[in-house]
């Protein structure tokens, strides 16, 4: 490397270091300004894959701190899923309730779907009243709310009445606006490309 090249490299390194120093100062100030600690309502929605997967990742993070997790599935029925098998290895720190009877196009019976969702909500409501539960996963609740199988105002009231430190994550497409308004964090999964379109079936360890 010539002297000129060496000098340019040193200048680039110095500029980068100064840029990162300023960025760190801003970031540190931003982090320090956040002082509120509370239970969060998180919503994973959108047409893309990964909404439930992200919720179960959050459950795994909670379990890493020995905090209790309750999962209530509103639409999915007695599926044997990898995430359930994995999380249930944490023993009594995890409660898993698959309360649905399958997707709406499978049951084709609104009254039956409503009854299943109402039963599921009673289980969810009990979990939302427990201060020993750190995280409640309401999997596919958005589907139940979209089809008005449950009263959204009652659902939001029960969620709002939960213990102050308890976190709740709701999954499913087409989250309704009142839920989005009430949420602390909303993540929309965007569909860019999906292997189903190429004729690839759901596979163990990826879809379930």
C-alpha cells in the first residue's frame, strides 16, 4: 500500500469511528430516556408467514427466564406441532390449550366455531387473570375476531384488566382496528414469496 493509500485508509477509519461514536451517543441517550416498564400487548398480523412462529419465539425467550407461559389456540385444533412439543419440555412453566376445531372452511359450521371460540376465550380469560403468568399467547385470535365469533369489546376489556406486568401476544391475519389501536406493538408480516405457490407442501419443522 502506498503512503497516499495508507493515509486515505486512516482517514476513512477515523471518519467511521467518529460517525459510530456520534451514533452511539444518540442511541445511548434514546435508551436512557425509556423508563416505563409494563406488560405489553403485541399483535402479529399480515398475510406473510411467521406470525405464530414469532409469538412462540417470544414464549421461548420468556421461558429462558423461568417465566410462566400460557398458549391458547383459537382456530388450530389437535395439531401435533414441533413448537408444542418443544415448549412442553419446559414442564409446568408452559400450559398449552388447543381449543379450535380447525379452520373455518373445514368446519363450515358457524355455530360450532363460535362455541369453540367462546370456550377458548374462557380459558384465555382465566390466564389473563393470573399474576403468575408472564406471557399469554392468543394464537389465531385475530381470525376469531375477524369473523365476529367473539365480542371484540369484551376481549379488549379482559385484556386491559390483566395484571400490570403480564404480556399478551395476539396472532393471525386481518387484525381489526380496535385491537391495533389498543396494542403497544404491531408487526405486519409481508408476503414477498411463498413456496406453496411452487407446489411445495407443508413440511414438518417448517410449517408445523
